[in-house]
C-alpha cells in the first residue's frame, strides 16, 4: 500500500509584476581567485563579528510527519500555528487579510455557476524568494485539495468548479457549483505553487516550507535535534512585521526537560500535550503562568463501510458497543489528569456475528505509526475486543496509504486518527458527503459513507441553512449508521515563563498561543 496520488503539473503563464516591498540584499557573487602571479601588495581585513540575532525559544511536541496544514497526516497544534506564521491566507479569523488582499467579495454569478467570488491580490504581496503571490497559488491549492485523499475541509474545495485569473494573476475569480456560505474559509494557508507544483501534495511540505509569505520564514528543520528555526521574513511587505529576529521551536519529550529549560531560561513558552504531572510541575514554578485548553481536534475511530466485515450499520454497531471510551482515552493518552473524554452513547448489540466474522478474518484497524497516541488507542481496542473473543490486529501504515488504497479497497476495516469535531458546516459535510465525482480522491470522508438524501441535507448546511441543527443531525446520523466513535479530545497545556512580552501580561488573556508569536518581543 505504498501508492501515491500523482498530481498533474499545471503549466501556468504568470506575468510577474513589480513589487514595492523592500527587497533583501542582492546576492553576492563569489569571485574565484586568479591563478596569475602579481607583485601588487595585498591587505588583510578581519571578518566582521557575528551578528547576534534576538531569539525566542519555544517548547513544542515532537514532530510526527510533515508541515502541510491541509493534510490529516500532518495536522497538529504546532503545524497549524506554524502555518499561520509563514503562509498567507485570504482571511484570518473570518476577517480579510489586508496584507494579502485588496478586496474579496461575492459578485454576480458567471455562466452556470451558482456563486462567484472575486479576489484582488495586493500588488506588493510576494513570497520570500521575491515571486509574486498570484492566482496560480489559488488554483494550485484548489486542484491539490480535489486530487488528494486525506485532506482537511475537502467539502469547501469540492464546491469549486473553476478558478480564473487576470491582470497578471492579481485578479482571481472563483466559480462554485454549489453555494458555500462560509466561503471566507477558502484559500487559507496558500502554498508557493512555483516551488511545489511538481511534487505530490502529500509530499510538498514534508521536510520544509521552501518559501514564506508571512512574517516569518522557515530557516531549517533539524529532525535529529528536534529543532525548527524560523527567521524574520525581510521581504514581508505588510504592516506589523515580526518583532523578534528568530523563533526557535524545540521538542519537549518530558515534563522534567520542560521544567529545566523554563527554569534556566532556555525556553520562554511551552505549548505541549499534557502529561500526568505537567500542570502541577509547571505551576509550581513561581515565575510561570499556566493554562490548559481544549481544541476542536478529536482522536476518533472511523469504521469503513467498504469493509466486508463492517458493511452494514448493524455490524458497525456491534463493534461500537464494545468500545469503552473512558478507558481508551486514559490508556491512549497515558494519563488520568487533564483528560478530556468525549461523550458517547454506547449502543446495545449482539456481537455474535462480528465474533464469527473475525475468526475467519481478523479486524484490521490502522493507525499512523508516527502517532503514538493513535497507535496506543488501537492496541487498547484490540485488547478490549479480544476479551470478547473478537480477533483484531493493528495495521501500522502512513495515512496517505490508508486513505488512498487501504480504505477505498476494503483492506482496512477501521482507522484511528485525529479529526476536527463536527462543529461547522464544512466539517460535517467533509466527514459525510459523497465524493464530488465517483472515485474522486479529493475527500475527507474516511468512512466511505455516501447517501444522496444525506448529501441534500449537507448541501443545505453548506449554503447556510439551519447551522444550529448540525449537532442534532450528527447525533441522529451516528445513532443510525454508527460510522465513528470519538475516543479523546485534544487538550493543550501552555506555559508562559520569563524573558518575553506577549500580547498581554496575563496568559489567560491571550487569544492564541504560538500563532501570535510575531507580536512577541524579548523583555527588557
């Protein structure tokens, strides 16, 4: 199962426009010393002293996979925060990003389109290598999301039917074949298409981000040391450039390491997954401010409707009835404290049929081996099922392989991975909607569930109809079809130590964590 989606290379004629941002220093050409002998006297000058760059160090969780914020395989709190620092977005927090766009609006629908959007990109907007941001970057993200399995928020991009550009790529018109009320969520975290379009989308940001259009740029990713280093993007053209020269993110693998580095001033901020003693240990240090928060991300097990063992809702209910969610949450997370356990109504079912099926073919439950929590959850599930005489086995595989072949071909019965809880129209449509075309790989729907009547309801949600009805819809659908079981809500612990000044003196008043780092400065 090592297949990959081969993305078609898009040949785009893009005329570059002059940008008014301050360019970086011109490249210095290395002069090759002449081999001709000369009697002229030479002088010796001392090399300039190393420039000391102000650096803020931050503790994070170990990196699992790549840095692409659009992939379920890469999705994490840090990757999302990193994307907000280095990648451009049309809108941020529902508001137009005036650094990137001059304007964005609905306009009169063109041709057969149900809805048309028009974006005007700022003339100054550019990538850190000097290449202008253009409609080519919009088109690349759209086509990649529609041609890659295991992406996030596929329903939004599946709604697009065409992307047109004009004015040297600075005017972008987007046609949609179904109405999308929350269209402001489109084109978040654009990628530099001129550098990544020749690669598979799930490999594009595997080891670096080759160009930035945010306040910072990725300088290096050192996986052996567990360090990601960002430098201030000197080509950033917008208002409020980054206040600090360098951000360095360091993997924290234990509470002891985090405490020691906070105490010594080696790091000034932590944003990590809590361990059993995290809050107590960090809070014991008088200089620290500590807060915990829950994110929208959940660890879920999704049942595959293409699996011969889980084809019917009855079979899926049998499996769901054996899952002890609080137990799985504790053992997967490895802690009792700071633990957010999702609500789950356990169905009643006779598991005799599932037991019989598993004797002939053990249930195959997949997880990304780079995700320790997901793998621990699968092992716990296997032990729970074994106590009821149901055979099951762990399938360690990359999520790209799971979503591309394992699930569609019925080789995998279920998968455990992190997903956003279904709180928005795009979330719920992405989880349950049929592919835009039969066999289309661009989907976030891991279960393979596809019912036209359900699609009609989901299209209504996307259009803005009755958003308050989404939670009840999800409850009723899951009670009927048994497609997913939530196992664990993500919890973060953030620690503000000494040495930096953030958006507010009180950590509890910060609207976000690492994503606000461009406004941090070293304290006097």
